[in-house]
C-alpha cells in the first residue's frame, strides 16, 4: 500500500483558511479596512457594488508597498507586523496573522495598485484564485488601492450561502462603522453603487459618534473617563432614557480593535441597573487602552474575541467607571424635591411676569449612594407611607360621570412640577403633563392621518435634514404618512430631505430633532402596542414632540389640556401602558386628617 498523506496545494490550503477569515463580503471589507488603518492612512475610502458581491475596493493614502512587498503580501502567513512569537504579546496593529490577503486572493479576482510615497513609480498586480496574472510598474497615487472582484467566484457553495443584498450591505455597514468609530482621526467614506452612504471627516470620538448616528445623539451621550494603573477607559455611554429595545449600539474597543465580550457587556449593564427600563439595552461606545501583553487577540481568526489576563479587575473597573458617569450625569435633571416651590403658584399667574422656577441642584448627587436615593424618592415615598394599605383604592382612576360631565364649568388648575392639579367635586385630579400632551397629540395625529386633508404651515426658511443610511430606508417606508401629518418634505440628495412646511404643533426650531427622534421612536416602538402603521406613526410623532417636558404652562394652556382630556370619548386610563391621570378622592385626602 502506498502512503496516502499529502500536503495540500497552497491554493487549497488558502481556500480552507479563507473559509475561516472571509465568511462574507463584510469580512473582506473589515480586513482591507484594518490593513489601511495599519498602514497609518489618514483617508480611507470604500467602494462597494452589489453589497460587495461584485466589487469591494478600498483606497488608502497610507504607507504603500514596494513592488515585491505587494507581491509577497498575498502569500500565506506573510506579514510585516510580527517577526516572532514574542511579538504576539505586543500587538498594537489590527492585523498580524498574515492570512487575510492570501485568503481573499484564493477566492476572488484581485487588483492592487500601490506606491510608497518615497517611490516615483508604483506597482500594479492582478491575481486570480491565488495565481499572479500580471505585475507591472504603474504611475499610481501614494498609498494602496485593492479591488476584490467576484468574491467566492470559485466557491459556489459559499456564494449561494450569501444573504440578500440588503442584509450583506448591513453587515458591511456594521464593519465599516466599527473601524470608523475606533479611528475618529481618520477620514472615511463608504460608497455603495455610486452613492455615498458615509463621508466622515477626521474628528474626535464624540463627533464621530454623532456623524454616524445623527445630531440627536449629541445630547444623549455621557462621557466616561477612567485612568487606572491597569488600563484607561474612555468613551461615551447613552443616557438611560435613550436606551433601546433592540441591541446594536454596544461597542467595546480594546486598543482600537472592536471586540465582542459578553462579560464586559454585563459589567456595563450592571452599572445601569435600575436605571434601565425593563427589556432595553443601554448604548455604549467604550475604548479600553491596555498593555497588549495583558491580552491575547490570537484566539479567534476574525480577532473579535480577545482574552484578558485579569478579567475580573477589568470587569470591576468598567462597571465602576460607567456607574460614576451615570451618577454625575444624573445631577442635572434631578430636582431636589425639598426646594421645589411651584406648588403655591397661583393659577392666574399668566397676568404676571413668569418667574424662573426655583430649583437647586445638588452637585454631589449620586443616585447609587443609598442615602441620596432616599432623598430623591422622598416626594413619592412619604405619600406612599401614610397611605399604605389603601393606596390602590385611593389612586383609582375615576370613570364616573362627575369627572366628565361639567364641561362648561370653569376649571381651577395649578401646576406642580410636571403635573396639573385640578380640583373636582369628588377629589383632586392629577394629570401628568407630558403624558397628557402626548395622548392629545397622538389623537390629533391619528385623526389627521385618517383624513384626506393635509394641514401644513409653510416655513419661511426651508430646512434640510439627513438620515443615516439605515434610517433612511425607514424614512422611505413612511414618507407618505410623514407628509400626511403636515410635513412638506421632499427628497434632496442621497439620504437627505428638504422641508418646506411643518405641522402646526411642531416648533420650527426643533424640526430636525423631532423628525430624527420620530424615526428613532418608530424604529423602537414595540409592535405589540401598536396596531397599524398610522397608529405607530402617530404615536412616534406625539412622543417625539412631548419628550421635551418641564415647561411652565399658563392657566389657559392647562385648562385647554384638561378640557381636551375630559372631552375624549374614551377617557383612557392609560396610554401605552402608563397611567396619565389619577384622581385623589376626597375621602382619601380626608382620611389623612381624621
Ligand atoms: P496582516 O494584516 O495580518 O499582516 P494581511 O494579509 O492582511 O496580513 O496583509 C499582509 C501584509 O500586506 C501586511 O502585513 C502589510 O505589510 C501589507 N499590506 C496589506 N494591506 C496594505 C495596505 N493597505 N497598505 C500597506 N501595506 C499593506
Ligand atoms: Mg491584515
């Protein structure tokens, strides 16, 4: 019997390796982007056709390669980034395994142009299925351009496994965003089928997050900064109220490499604890800088999972850093209940100059400190204590006639914090202003969507608004409804719109914010609440407008609100699962004094 073991030809070995490294077009985009970053580029552009299935081209202005390096780069285990095994413990480059280009070349047709800045002439190479077809000197710009055509052309099984164009495009955008976040000082562009999806100028981290996600993100971010002897953490976390029902905005970068780490994710989530609504995910973009000898990046071919030598300390530091930032952020919107005086504001104050609401901010406030927590909750707590036992009954929402009958009767109204107080024959009606405003608007918009007539206020100054590519897909889906609500909105370039008119309830200064947040609301509106598209849209817009609460209302506004609510034919007990008004019954109040 002859021996049966043979060495695999390189081309086969590379194809097998490619299966691990290059699973889909997005993996190739990631590898090429990382190479461009490693080459210290200042500008990187990605061009995609058919979601990367026919073309992926990455052009950089980095170091470039000599003609022989350019050829060598496509050999397996060919890398300029490490020389020996020890170097594995000091890796600061994205790549080091030297297999990305070899893998890509094994399963596609590759064209490469490269020139070192110091060289006069560059080089042009064509490779197909790992075979060099052509190499010649070429006058090309400084830096490197690599085109990958017909990925998986010789691995039909792989090609058939690819998902729809929109899904593959989504993966590419994800990979692109990760690299773009990790390197805000580099300018990036992503162009698909001739249309720019991103064009990101060199900036700082915060600006980069905002550039990728839209300007509404600016107010959502809370900085995180922690320097310890083990590591440095910097970046941003999302304010709890902007947490989302879907995953997708959780980013860890370790030495500029995007990683997935369930354990560290847990650390962040733990820090938010009760601040996060049930079932929602906090957003974060956290960068960890750590001595590379303390991590092992080598454990996964796509290098998205790494091992820390001291996981538990890192967990503790991440958690503490996030907690501290949340604590500091919570200072501003937290009113100190003991100093709030607006209860005794007379209702006819509209005839007087409106004083600024007196509120004192406790700058030492930390919501995680148990003492402080008690103070913060005191307003509610004390009420609850005295009424224990009867609380459910006392807060029952009145559905009997007395509440809804006396439409003509003049109402007395007071504002206390974010509530309207309105005495009734049988008790004191307490209305949550923001919630009430939201339900009123919701009803109005729903009605508007159902009617054929569009009411728009033309704006003096048209405004333009842009969406992220992902969001724009959504906007296209609901643009007719947006117009029916009273937005005079027209397409205006890729992902951009021009707005000539708006609904009367929308503040012209906030059009952008409101539309962006409406799209966001729409995206995360859980479908269980809403029945149809109009309902979902009406809710989203109502919510976006009424999110801005805390305003001081005059008596007339309050009365109008109360009347509008009492007028509703089906006075709802709640809206979206939350109550928006309660009646403190006279008997309940009397009970406290007997
Ligand atoms: P690795 O990145 O792990 O070293 P790759 O196969 O991705 O392996 O690349 C092989 C080598 O080719 C790199 O080490 C680098 O020297 C060179 N190279 C690849 N892309 C570029 C680029 N855009 N600019 C300059 N050099 C590059
Ligand atoms: Mg590489």
